[in-house]
C-alpha cells in the first residue's frame, strides 16, 4: 500500500534510534545599517521551525528500513510528522499526570497574533516559559501550528489561563475552541538533506537528516 503524507509518527519518526537533535525557530530576516548607525531589520517571510536529527548506530537491518523511508521522504511532495523529543510533556507536568483527562482548548485569540488564552485546564495548572503547544487548523491541507511559550501563566479556578505569549506569531486560520496539545505537539516537515552514514559488517552509523517545517 502506498504511503500517505505527512508520514505518521509511528511509521517513521518514532522508530528512529535518535542520538541528538536540534530544534529551533529560523530567523527569517536580514539586516542593514544606516549611516547614522541604526540597525534596520527586514523580514523575509514566515519563521519556520528547522533542525537536524543525528541517528545513533544500530544494526544494518534496522538501518535498511530507515534508509528506505528516507529515500521516499526525499521525493518531491513527501512530508513527515515529528516532535521535539527533548520535552515529552510540559515543564511543570512532564508526564502529564496533573493534566490527566483534561482537554485544553483555545479560549481566545488576541488581535496582536502573539497571545492566546486556554480553557479546559485543571485549576492551578501551570504553563511555563519554554513549554511547547500546538493545534491543527484549516483543511486541504490540515496545517499544524507549533509554538513555544514566551510568557506563561497559571489557570484560574475555572481552568482558564491569562494571556500566554507564544512564538512564532499565530497564523491566520487559528480558531477558538481548537484542541491544544501541550508539551509534545507535532509539526509537519520536509527533509531538506540526508546523510545515510556508513556501515561495517552488520553495524551502521553516522546517519542524519535536516528538516524544515512546511505549512502546506
């Protein structure tokens, strides 16, 4: 059966023997300086997440399966879902035991496109600076919003947070009542370069791939 895009976590990313990751928000800007010493910023486009996955050594039998998927993911139009494996949950609730069965949602979106409030949280739930949160929006294709919290907050007795500032900016299409994933949201990405490593006997090592978020 032909694979569909984006490739689900359990069909590629969650099967990888990951050794190291980088996961950062690209700075989509250039700079120029005036004669008076003023530094001017020129925005070039959307700030997209990007990074590198460095894979650990493993048996070549495992690597052969990885290589087959990498080859597919290098094709035009291919994409995958991935997440930041360094943070399996919110900083103040890493195993999500405090969150429990609660289903957080967007309560409001500020016109500045930098802030939102959440609802549906346990009373006193803490959203920390540095937490990740995400949600889906739009259709054909579904888009994956992926944000890092710049200014956190604590839910009140009704499970509602104050304004939470996030990066990057909240894009058009985000909607009130959207279900929010805290701590371990996924994003949609394309592979922009891959190193298949080298093998000796039954062991392979040295593989890696670069990825960049895609909104389509």
